[in-house]
C-alpha cells in the first residue's frame, strides 16, 4: 500500500512531516505544485542571488510551524480536536495559493482591485468541491468565521505562522542574518486566553526581537532600492505590453496571460467564468520570463528595451528620500530621457517612475500582539514592554523613490 505520510527535508527546519493523507493529496494538486514555479521574493535575486526559494517552500515551512505551535498548545493543556488541527494546517498550507507570477511584484499589475488572498479563497473553495467539503473548516479558519479565533490568528495576524516562516526563510536564503528570528522560542511562548492568541509575559523580549527583525528585513530586503527599481521596470514592461496589445499590435502573449490583457479583470469575472481561474492557476514566473525574452526582440523599442534591460540586469538607477521629489526634478529627468531616447511624452512614463514605500513593524490597530501577564491580565505589547523601541516601531516610516535609466545624468 502506498504511504502518504512523507517526510520532506527542509534547509531551514530540517525534516518536515506531512501529517495526513488529505494534506498529502492537497500538496500533490497541480494548483499547489504550481507554487514551485513562483518565487517567494519576486526579483530580489537580482540583489541577493540566493533568494531563489519559492512559495512552495514557504507554504510547507508555515505548515511546519503551525504543527509545532499546535503541539505546544496541547502540551500546555489546551484541547484541540483532530479536525481543528488538520483544518488549521490546511489553512496555512493554502494561505498563499492565490499568488501570481513573482508574488507581490505583479499583484497590482495584473489586477488592480483583486488581492491574492481573495484568489486563495477561490482556489480553496474549488478544492473544497473536489474533496467533498473536507476543507470547509479550513476555509472558516482562513476567513475568520470559526468561533475559536486563535486559529485564524495563527494564520493571519501580527504574529502568525506566515510571518514567522517568511522572516526566517527569507533571511536564510538572502544571507541577511537579521531575519534569523528565534521562531522556536516564540512558538513556546505562545498561548491561548479566552480563545485568543497571546504571548506569555516571559516572551516579551523574543517578540521585541521579532519586530525589530521584521523592520530591518523590510529595509534591507523587501524594500531594497534595487528590488524596488526592478519591480517598477517589470510592471512598466507589463503595462507597455498591455497597451500595445489593446491597440492592435502584433504581440506575443502567453496563452494563460492573455485573458488578463483583454480587459480589466474583477473578482466577478472569476466568480462568473471558471476559465479565468483555470488560466490564472496555470500562470507562473516562467510565462513572464519567456514573454520577456520574446518581447526583447519586438519592433517597439520601449517594450524591447525594457525587456532586454531586465533580462541582462541592466537596471535603472533610483533615489530614495524622506521628502517627495519636486515636480521640477521629475520633469527635468523626463525631458532628458525623452530627448535621449527620442520618444514621446506618453512613452517616457515607462522609463521614469516615482512612488512611495512605507515600513511599519507593528500596527496595533485591528491586530494586536497581546501579552498574557503573570497576574492574568492581557494587554497590548506596547503597554507591556519596558523598552521604548517597541513604541517607536509602531510608527509608520514613509519614503519616496524616483528611478530612471542610469546613463541619464542630472
């Protein structure tokens, strides 16, 4: 008899067990295997060459941490039904199944109004039909409809298994040591109070280190200036290709990408026509990379130039400042680019990009990190911590970027 209780050797945690036949079958689903072909950090490997890990790795890692957390709860005397535990594992395993090519990089380029969480839910509902309702409880946990709220908080909160895994995993694969959080100790410090997730008082400093690591990882990895520039270039390539396609140009479009070029897609399209979800769940990084290689040979010099620049890593330069760039500087750069490339005013928008980035390690509104004090009180970590940097990390830091071709000097 074929055994489905497999063990996977993970470079971050060691051996990861697949705890049930249903979870094994879900991992084997083509829609989940697709996550092998979607990079966790988009184009970050252009900065950190080791950042080649995928959403597949992350999903398995988050499931592993969920398993460890549930085991810890049971050792502390909390009763968890087997069905609840399996549902929580499924919810975290599938939490990112709705990500598209390059993860967050193209999320607002393919669809302006559909977050990947909505697509994850659609895929989970589709799988639930296939598995005769066996994912119903997992969906309730994922959507915060289950009465034991701590299960959802383990999937989505300020201190969920998603964040515990991606910080440690991204730190490992980028080589940025600040991401190496003590996830094992944090898990041991988690507890349940009145069906909500809490951290025992003795774990305050571990949480402080976690929040500090998250803040540093955002500046050093997720919001690295070169990654921001590469992301903008890729979004501009997609925008240019869509513009050419919609204006009747002879342009190769990957078959699974084409439905999302034909019109502005909304969640209603996915709900009303199953072909949208079918195309989306066949779309991955490979489609975009192949398209870039074809577009690099196109007669349109804007599309070809940007595509070739990304393939050859000839990236734009970027400045990041605390103050929004003035209109005078922005127009000066556009005029220089326009003259240098002999392009129109509308085409120059693909070469010069501006925007903002923000970093907030901890925003208490809506999703607090609650500390269970020794006297039984449950209070927010900003009140419990005796060090001022927790309060400082709750403030949003916003910066502004401007990027353009590097050979254009000011």
